[in-house]
C-alpha cells in the first residue's frame, strides 16, 4: 500500500550547517555512492568522516539513512537523533526520523517528529505527505486528508500524495473521490504500482468493468515479481488460483518483514495453570467480525482458559465494543503502542496461544505478530487466505472451505474444525419487517438478492444474474448500494445485456438489525465468485433466506459452501456456474422446491452446526488444549519452539463415512437437477442404505417419486 512507503527522494538531504573544506570531497563521494544505491561504500565513507569529525550532523544523518534503507530503523533513529542534537533546525532529519518511527509503529513520536519538521519548514510537501501517512495509519484519516491536500497544493505533481489521498478516501468510503485521486497519480506516472492497485479496487467497487480483462492480467502479472508489494487482499477479487494467492502472500510477507526482524524471547510454558488465549484484532468495534464472534468470548470455560483481548483499532463506544470489553477477562489496549511495545506487552501476559483476527485486512499490524509475542500463533476469520509467513503456525478452516489437498498453498498448517465460521446466536433481528413497497420492491415479484460488497461482483457472475432475470420474467435483483456511480454502472451493464435498468433495485445501508429484518423480503440470495459471501451469507441464513453459491478453487471462493454444508443445505453449493444458473432459475420457477429449502433452513437453524456457538467453543477449546499439550512438550528453555507443532487432525472411520455420504448426496442432487432421475434414485438409495435417517435423501426421494 502506498501509505506504507515513504517517498523516494532524488538525493540525500543535507543540513544547513557548513561543511569543512577538507571533508567536502569525501561527503560528495559518499553521496554519489548513496545515490547509486551502493549503501556499503557510502556507509564506509560516512564512518570515515565521523572518525575525523564525530559531530558532523550531515554524516550522522546520512549514515542513519543507509540504516533505514536496510530496514534497521532503531539504529537509524538513534543516528537521526544524534544529528538533531547537533543541528536542531535540520528539518530533513526530523522528517526521516518520523518515517522510521512510523515504520516501527512509534506513531506518537513519529507525529511529533513530523510536526517539528513542519515548524521549521512548513511548506515541505514530503513531510506533509508523511504526516498524513501516520495519521491515516492510526485512523485519523480526516486529518490525514488535510495534509495530503496540503502536500498536493505545494507540489501538484506529488504522486505519492495523490495515491495516499486515494487510500484515505477509500477507507472513508469516499469511493468516487478515491478513484479521482488514483487517476491523478496515474496521469503523472502510469506505472505507479500502488496507484494502479488502488484504482483497480475502486473500479471493482464502482463496478466499472471497461478495462476488466486488462487489469485482471496486470494484477496477476504482479505476483510473478517477487519484489512487488501487492497486498494479498487486493488479489482475492481477481483470481481463485490458490497457487497465485500463496505466492502473493509470500512476496508481501518477505517485503514487509526483513529476514533479521527481531523476535521476542519467551518464557517457558508454566504447568498446572489455565491456558492463556489471546485474541488480537483491529475490528473490536462496530464491525462484522465482532458481531459474529462476540459470543465465543463469552462462552469460553473460565475454569480452564484465561481469555485476553488485544484491540488494535479505535474505541468507537458502540454497544458491541462495550459488550466485548466485558466479555474478556482482560481487555488490553495496544493500538496506541508501537509494534515493539505492543508485542512486548502481549508477551508479558505469557499468552500460550495468540489468535489473529485481522490477517491482511484493513488495520493489520503484521509486525507485532512477526516479533512472536506468543509461542503458538493462529490465523482465523479476518482474512480468508494464507499469510505466507513463518510466524503464523496454523489457520483455522474446515474440510469444505480448505480441503486437506490445499495444504501446499498455505504456509500455516491447516486445522480443520467441523465448521470454520463462528456465529453469535444473540444477534438481534428487528421485530419490524418492512413492507416490500416501503423499501422499493415490487409486491409480487420474485426477489433475487445479493448483499455482498460491490467489489465482489464480476462481469461473469453478473452475466449469470441477468440470464436469470431474463428467464424469470417477474423477477428483480436487489443489491446493496455503495455510490450513485456504482448504481449507474450496473444499470448500464444490465441494459447492455438486454435487461431493463429498473429491474435492479438498490438498498441503502442501514443498522444491522434492520438489515437482517429486511432480508426476509427476498426469495433467494445469489452469491458471488471468486470471493464468496462469508458473514453476509451467514446473516441471510440466520433470517431464513436460502443462499445459492458456486464453489471455486480457494478459501475465499469456498467459504459460502462451507456455511451451507454446516446448515444442512449442501445441495445449494454447486460446482459450476452452469449449475448455479440452472438451479437459480429452477428455484425461482418452482415455489414448492424453494419453500422446502426455506422450511429446512427454519427447522435446522437452532440446531445447525453453523449457529451452535456453544459447540463451536467446545471444539475450539479442545483444539487449544491439544496444542497447549504439544507446546509443553516442545518448548525449549530459551523460549523458542524447537519445531512446528503438528496440528491434531484425526480422520476417523465415521468422519470418512460422513464425507463419503456428503459427496454422494451432492452427486445425486446434481443428477436430479439435470433430470437424470434413475441415476439420482440409485444414489439416494445407496445413501439410505448407509444412513436410513438421512433427511436430504429421504426428502429428495419423495420429490423424485412425485416427479415420476
């Protein structure tokens, strides 16, 4: 991301102090090497100068810069500080010190350093841009925007300021403004990678597909360049190739975490005590992650587990935030601390297992985890992909969303839960269900809907949706609105496919309980690919709305299928877009068939694995206990794990039988949908010979006999 990279300067900056003639030639030589990126040669000359004149501010500053360029920021900061003690008005040293302080997470000190630089030189566009970066990182984005705009006012050609302004607007959901800023940056430099990636995401968010295939190819091409810092999250909407996603994550991790990054030395695990579990997240606020996971923290067995919450983000004083604060035994703010301070504070709690709920999503503080504040570190829920890093030991998944055959595409060891998604059974649904007309829906129409974020919609999936609307005349498509531009673009795309624009209806964003209630008005939720609905699908299923998905080839493309399996509707998770489209049209055309799915969903809801938070918690605690047992056996006296622990993964005969029945049932329903009734009947009978109470097979045998 552009705001994580300082603007490269054309040459190292000097103080206003005079240079002694006898060393001016040496300094000129060193700067020449520095400009050519010969850092070792430049460093040797700077050191030679300092041997002759230890108080030479420029040599100290420039030597610090060589350390910063090798990611040795603590040493760089020390040298900048020495230079400033000798040249208090050296604003470039303040600026560069601020950059290094920001990178290591010393945000308050970084802000102070940038502000000091601006007191000396108020019209330095680089310093305004850099101050904007640290303010944006700590969620003070409106302030950050002011400094980006000031930077651009001073230097209209400041490419990074334009790009970073786009990033800030994006995070504030000012999507049209973000796109304009990225376009400005690309007008100045068409090859600016960060601006290109930001613009690609905005075009997806606004559903502008005019250069879709060109951008898709460019995004994939970036992964072939190991030095590229493409944020893995930005690749997810473009491909479901797990090999590419794996490589992208490895590239990113290697580029943001240097090989010699310092690790914390941990204390050996204590025996005969409660297991200490830490959850770290940037989303302990009014965010979807908190809304679905809150009950888990409340369910933990406090006799066996000591639960810690480490919030990285802001306190928004929302009801869910207040609920979280009392659901943890210890709720320790770390967002205001530097990466080093946060990591050490977590380590001081002697956490046995640290669960990261953010991954590479917004607000990530990956360097905290890279310091290894806990002996076992697990990725879960916040990011649906591999971290590509050796400091995350495990990822919590299930057999549907990430089969065991996907292990080569994950640096983490896979731990398979019965269902990867956790849910909150206390989620409130408004008691008032609005009338269709009050939300702009036709009273008698069949309502297809998709409440996924707009960046997940692709031309290919939209093609399928429009064919569904064409095949089901009295139908509409209900979507979540982002901006007027997004709505206009999709209406144009509909018209281009022969569908009237008014058959697309857009829902404004509303409070969560109201959004849940209004979903009862829809008939069928149509999922996206290659990024499925996750929590969004869970919401729909919670209110009794059937969801249809197409299974892809990676975690993000299979997570909705996992939820459908866990709620007993596996036949709504199909394997191809052709099946997806065919089944959507059939469900819209056969009210009895759709009603059956609704009835099953209603009957299953309270007992389904997907919504049994108590069972989820017990399964997770069993896993934690097993891992802690392995930790006790493997941790060394130095506080390091001697070798990766092996995830407990027992495949029993019962489990194999259950998986085989699931596969048979999916095959049978696929044949059934294709009207291959005799073949389907044989498989249903085979299933019932293994499990005489299989509800799905019993039901579809009845449907099949009725059809005959």
